[in-house]
């Protein structure tokens, strides 16, 4: 079962919390893929869709503003940044 982060009041806090949760669910191969190809646009139809279906669409987010694509893109970018910082 996935965590519900809809209680977070701030978009940036939501993006960061979801990114950290995503990383905890990733195996080393997926982490390496993102590190070797750090362009978030490449993952819009794959990883981005999973993020939207898992963390965005099921919840009513008051900061969401019907921009699920933008929100999932920000989450993927944050995942990549956190992975790079962990090196």
C-alpha cells in the first residue's frame, strides 16, 4: 500500500516527500537508469504515469490545479536530484 501524502499543504513539500518515497521503492538498477539518463522528460509516459496513478490521481490535492503532468515531472526531477546528491 502506498503512503498518502495529500495531507501536505505545500507543493514543494509534497514533491520532496513523494520523491523520497519513490527512491525507497527503487532497486539499484532503476536508480542507475535515472542517473545515467537524467532527463525527466524521458520518463513521462512510463515512470511519470506510475507516479500520477500512485500519488496524484487518487487524492484531492488543493495545490494540484489540474496539472498532473507538471507535478509528476517535478517529482521525477526531484528524484534525480536526490539520487545525484547521494553520490
